[in-house]
C-alpha cells in the first residue's frame, strides 16, 4: 500500500508572533524535523507552505502553496497526491517531535482496516466548564483524550471528507462527520505542539535531553 505524507506548514502563527514552523530547533528548523519523520515513514511527502514561501528543505519533498485556513492547506496538499495513493498521513509542522513509531502506529491501524487513526494521550487535569469567570460544571475526564498528529487515513475516506470543502482544525473530525471509523493509538506527551514561544523553549529542552 502506497503511503503519502502531507506536512501542513502553511499557517501564519499569529499567536506565536511569526511563522513558528520556520524557527530553529536545535540544528534544524521546526518544519524540517516534522518533514524528516514523515519522510522516514512515508513513500512520498508533500509539504504545504505559506503562499510565496520557497522550500529550502529536503530536495525529495514536493512543496505546494497553502490556503487561508488549515483545511484549505490540507486540500492543497491532497491535490498534489497521486490518485493511486492508498494511505494518507496528515501531520502538522508545529509538532516537530513526533516519533517514527507514532507514524508507523497510525499507518498500521489504517492498513488493518480503519478509515482513520489518530494518536492521543489521556487528559490528566480536572476539567471545568466556565462561563465568564464562573465555573458552571466540573466535567469528568473519563474517556477524554487530547489528540495529536500525525493522523493517517484511507485515501478515499479523507478525499470524501474534504469534498465539500469544510473547515476543521482536525481532519479526523471530518472523517467522523462523514461516518468513517476513527481509531486511537497511543500518543506521546513529548509530541507537543509549538503554539507559543515557551513551547519552543520546552521543545528545545526535549531535543537536548534526547539520547
């Protein structure tokens, strides 16, 4: 089964203050680390960049311009994927520490028959529903997970989910809405998402502590 990776790096990162995916993280950029793991796990990889941004990373990777929304960028990546691809893996460039074992786990779950597979970690904190500054409910955390990327999909299931050009921050949610079967594999707390400058500092510490 042919596996094609799409690394989404088209965001403007307004909360970070600059395109975080192009910040340095150790001896490589954030996006380069995300692409490196995708290349290790997939047969082909496309990286989706901000419009007008040249690709200065792995020469074996296809680069295409993204759109205004994340879902638009995913669809730009989908348009660059060969029709004969069997499994599609969507990964956010803002998660530079995803391991190859996570890529392999979601890919294997789709090969085993799922429409989609996502890595997830249990939520350890107590959850409160708040209106204004007032707590209105304590929400049980039983059965609640924080979902990460990479996420793997049967190619036809992901294409079908995006056919009407919906918007979502999570591609698996679109497959769920289309009636597809989504399964969970173990995620990794180290697979953090770089959203704010302090996240980059934490990622730097994790890189330096890795053997």
